[in-house]
């Protein structure tokens, strides 16, 4: 009885074939990614061209329903790919693009409603690409109602695919944020307040959702979290384009950007390098927020001119300290920046507005900064505080010498007494105070933000 011979394949040939299969899989994966990227770019370009040029035929209502049909088609295509082809990446891409297109739908619906209903003075000069004209208030409101009937399920299906556990909440937040674009107001002051309120509410809700749903830490979850902010970005962008940005809008945008970056830097899923970059970028909106707040207060005559620099320094320093509490490197650099900002502002203030009150404020600020610099052993902070303290004392001496006012001399004498007592306390209990300050800083660093 003959036993058939079992042909054994050379191990080298098997490895070669496996390598060929792997290379083919990678090549197909790379090609599919390139095709997805190309398709997404073409779809975005088509929506952009539609917004800028539109179609020559039909009125604006008919043109809008073409856009709505385009949005519904994106969602239906994504759903079909996932159901029939069983391919998840392409399906998620189509559904993500449908969310982006839904934001555009809200913007166009806002233009249609505003063409018939205005809660402000109305705009006489409207850019051509942004002018969407409805025939009557009833036509505009009916179009918006029909559109919302289609947009709501499309967005829900998209969020159901991207973040299943939080789909209902994200859909409600997205639709609520998009509805802000439908409010027929374009002036900057109400838009600024609406923008700030919506941004704060969305940030609070996103924080709650992220703590309750761990799937929001995935790339799809991150997109789902942040796409709900797209309508408010268009809201403020539209107001800035149609109107010149005033102090209120400038301050609100700066504060909102700071809050958004603050939320980004608190995301534990980010790398340390990304967190460092975001924290550094946060310095810019912190400064612009302080500038805007000070300018608003000065413009409204809420404070005297010599108080402007201290207000700016206090606002900026508080925001710098907030950044330091989220820093991955301990935040000493941002606290140093806060101290130097306070010292520089007080020195400039006592130079520009010499007086008893500015001198006392400069002296007190310098004393606090120098004590802080000594406790944390930061030489530049200690020197800056010492210079500010000396400037305040010299200004006191100058006022007392020129005016020979007993009140000024009494204040100066009191300052001297306080300085001597403070020196004695530091000499006697310096080690204990330093240990307590160190413990306080460590406990502060353990707080969760």
C-alpha cells in the first residue's frame, strides 16, 4: 500500500508569501485612505462652491432644498455603506461630513429667516454670497420647519455612529447650538452675549458627557464632542464679518477661546507635548481678555484711569495662575509670568500716575510679590517684588517730602513698622512659614481641574 507523499513548502517561500500579502494589505489600506481623503475634499469643495455661487436656476428656497438633499444624501450614503458594504470607516466619514453640512444648513436657514424677520435694525448692505431671500415670513418659517424634520434624524444617526452612548444628548446639544443661528439678530452686542452663554453651556455639558462616557475619548468621540461648537463659531464669525468687532465682542471671543483651550488642556487623553502647546497658546487669549475687560471698564467710566493698569494686571495674572494649575511641568513659569506682570503694571502705574493711593498699592503689591518670590526661591520674582516695594516706598517719601503732610508721614511710619515686624517674623519663624507654604503649594497642585 503506497502512502501519498506530503509536499512540504519551503519556510522561506511561506515567509515571502506572507510578506506579499501584508504589503498588499498595506497598499490597499493606503489607497483607500487616499480615496477617502480625496472624496471628502471634493464634497467639502462642492458645498463651498454652492455657498459662494449657488445655482443660477430657481429661487433661494429651491436652492436651499438642493443643499438639504445633499446633506440627507451624505447621511443616507454613510448608513448604506455601513449596512450593505459593512465598511465602518467610509460610513463614519460620510456621517461626519453630514454633520458639517448640517451646520451649513443652519447658517443658510438663518439667512432665509433674517430676510423676512429682523429683531434688530436690519442690514442694508448684505454680501452677495450670504444673501438668501425668502418670499414671505411664512415661507421662511415653513422651510426651517421642514428642514429641521430632516436634519434632526440625520444628526442623530451620525452621532449614533460616532458616539452611541451619548448620541441623544449630543444631538440635542448640536440642534440647540444650530438653532442659535436661526435667531434673526446680527448686531454684535447681543451676538456676543449669545455666543458666550452658548459656549459656556456647551463646555459644561461636554465635561459632564466626557466623565460619563469613556468612548468620547476615541477620535470619533472627540470629533463628536467638538463638532457641536461649529454653529457658535459661525455665529460669531458671521457677526464679525457683517459688523465691525467692538470691545464687547472682542472680549467675549477672547474669553471663549481661553475657555475652549482650557477644556482642551484638561483632556487627559492628550499627550504632554500637546498640553504644553495648548497652555502656551492660552497666554494670548488671556492677555487679550484682560485688555478687553480693561478697555470696556474704562470706556464705560466704571473706574478711574489710574485703576486701568492694576485691573489689567490682576485679570491677566489670575488667568496665568489658572494656566499654571493645569501645567504638566508644575506651572512655575506661568506663576512667574503672573508676578512679573503685576510688578511691571504697578511700576508703570506709579510712574504714570504718581499719588498716595498708587504708591500704597505699589508698595503692598511689591511686598506680596517679594514674599512669594522668597518662599518659592525664584530670584527674578523676588527682585521684581523688591523693586516694586522700593518704588512704592520712594513714592511715599516723595509725596511726604513735597507736601509735608502728617498723614503721609504717618502712613510711611506705619509702613516702616510693618516692614520691621515682618522681618522679625521671618527671622524667627521663617523655616516654619516656608514649610507651611510648601505644603500649601503641594496641596494646591493636587487639585483636579
